[in-house]
């Protein structure tokens, strides 16, 4: 059964790529729901004869969630394809095919080359030239994505303010803070709330490349109506998780270090936020409210499966809202050192 499906997908890839099926070999990896946490999918890597790296990547969804996230990735890749002049084509996969095959949804995209950033950004690593250049690239690339996909929404607040208040803060104490942050953003952007396409899992596991250039893969969690700074905040927290090397990442400790850390890496990460703001073209004074709203969305995504606050995560998420809003913009942007 698996061999028959693989041959079907091989022939489909060969037809799309314009090469004989006999010149393509396949490596298949199945990621069950238990491993992937939110969907049941198989991934097919298609190699041309003699090539070290795959030329195309196929994904097949085996359940409703798998199909849902494939369609989400399709929409994201289509949006990126429409803006290839603003975003380097080599930095994102190109959508090649999306259709139903054998009763399952299948997506075929071009493959990017390079090693994952997570292979060299390892626990215990300190700030060095390579990491500093990578962070500069990330700020510039994420801002380019934001500028290319930005739309202005009519409403003055993202929907997840209500979701955060209902799920993570039933006391309602954070609602006024988040609504105030949304108003500041709305007024700061000329009485319009900006929405951008966000990758949704912008971390070193999903960024390939070398010291010359990078590319971003796995767009199945992308959000077409995200808040600016979501991706870059996500990356900054991931870098802190990764370098600290904890088995269980602590987003609250990472956020505290991002806001107030005196070490070189924490300072450079704040400069990364400032670089992103400058590249996006908004004032640094908008960083605290934007990062606050990004944090609210981040927490909703990270704790979506928690029904009760048995670990104290919800309470710490609420406290962090106030901490971010209380951080002076000149510190959050890296223009001045934290006290």
C-alpha cells in the first residue's frame, strides 16, 4: 500500500517537475498526530538522480487536521508567490501543486537547500558573529514579509484579546491592558490596525541556509491576519530557549531575559526588535504594545491544549502582559541598556 502510494506521488512529482519518474527517488517520513501534536501527515522528499538535496517536497494529510494545515500552508505559499518581488524567491518554497490524490489532500512545493539553523545554534552557544548576522537577517526578512503582506483592518483590536481574556485570564484584569495596547497600535498606525502574514513557527527548526543566505520552510501554521512582531518575538524566545538548553523551555524566564537581561545575547535580541521596527517603518514607541499583543497570541498558541491552570502558566502569562507594557521603548528596541 505504502509503495503504491509512493509510486503515485513519484509520478505526480515527475509530471509537475517535467522529468521522467525513473530519475526521481523518494524519502518518506511519517509524522503521526502523537509526534506532530496537531496533525497526521507524511512528508515525501523527491531527489533527482545524483543530487544530494531534494528538489521538491510533498506533504499528504491523513486526517482532517492534516488536510486543514495543508490548506493553510497552500494559502500561505500562494500569498508569498504573489509577492515574490518583495520577498527573495530563494527564501521561500514555491507552490507547485495542490490537489486531492487517492482521497487525501497532497501538496507539492519546491525544496530549499541548506542546513537547519538549529544544527549550529546549540545549547550553551554565546553571541558571536554568525549568530549576530543571522539575527540581522531575521529582522530584515521578517520586516520584508510584513511590509509585503500588510493590510489595514477596520477593527481596532485583534480577536485574540477576547480569546486571551476568556481562556487565560478569567479575572478580566488583562483585558483593559490588551485593549489599551490595541488602541495605541491603532492610533500609531493612523487609526488602522495592521495585519501581516506571519509564519507562525519562526524558529531555527524551520529556517535553512548558510552564512550567505537563509530560507524559511513549513508554512502550515501561518496566519494571514497576524500582528506585526509576532514572528520576530517568537524567534527571539526560541533563540533563548535553544542557547539555554533546557529540556522543557520556559517562555516566561526567556521573556524576562529578553526584557531585562544584561548579557550580550539579550541585548542583541532587543536590538533585533529595534531593527525590525525600523525596517517595518514604525516608531519604537509602538514596540511595547505590539510585543504585548504578539505575546498574547503566542501564549494562546502555546497553551491551547491546557484546559486548567494547574501549572501556573496562565497567571504568569497575565503578569507578563503588564511587564512588557511597562518596558520603555528605548530599552525594548535596544537603544538603551536595561537597568
